[in-house]
C-alpha cells in the first residue's frame, strides 16, 4: 500500500560536511561505504522525489559550541571520537549541511541534537505529531549509530519507520551491513530509496 506523502517525513540525520565532504573531520572514516552505496546521490534523488510528492523533509544535524560544553567532562565512546576529531562545531564549515542537501523552503531544520538519537534532545516528536506524520523514513550517518538510535525510538513511539538501506553509511562495510541485516528489520521496514520514492510518487498521483 503506498504511503501518504502528507503523513510522511524523511529525516536526514547528520548530512554535514564533517561526514559527507572531502576535508571533513570524519569523512575518511565513512568515505568507502559512501562510495560503495552511492548514498549521497541516492539521498538527493529521494529527497527531490519526496519533496515533490508533498512529504515533509526534516534535517537533523548535530552541533556543539566550541569546547563541547554540552557534553560530559569526560566523554567516551562515539562522542569522544567526535570531540577528538574536532567535529560538528557550531559556526564552522564542518557542521554545515552539505550543499546538495541544503534545506529548502518548507523543510524543517531541527535544532538541539547533541547526542545519537534525533528524538532525545529535540522537539522532533512534537513537530511530527503536530503535522500528522505517521511514517518516518531515515537516512544518514552512522548506519549503526545515530540512524539506528533514531530508528529504535521512532519504533517505540509508534511511528511506521522506514530505513533507506542505500542512504546510510558507517565506518566500515561490516558495521554497515550487519546493522541493516540484523538490527534494522527488528525496528523498521528496510527499503531501497527508489522503491520508497516510487510509492510516494504513486500515492501523490492518485491523490491528484
């Protein structure tokens, strides 16, 4: 059954220069998987189709003040990696959303993301429910971290969660593939971006 674009949001997790672009603080870590899957171009095409069909586009960037004052005094795990790399500092090029996916009029630019889950420190749930959104489709970084964290919470909150398997990337092919194969199916419907776009376009055509 096609998805209703008016009740669908595409959530773009951390499509920022520090991940997406040459010279970005964390780009080298994800470059191989990005190139293997073509995730940036897949996402651009999907977003264009979703926007044209009438779906809501939500940008979920992560950012910190210089010095990372929003984090614990002694961060560990993935957030320690962010600090050590000097990534996602407000006002710097690395924290900016990549040009090919720059927010457009009508998009939602989420503020306040400081951790892994896009729901946790933002008003994402409030925004989605206020717009009558029941389906969320996820793409971004990392496959097995922020995208997966957002997926799990979306599932727990009762949204119909779609994960776009060719619009995500991780620090290794193994991590990327394992998340999609073993974890994603437990909390989402895993789809290719083209298939999802076609369903949105089909629904939009019927509604006209």
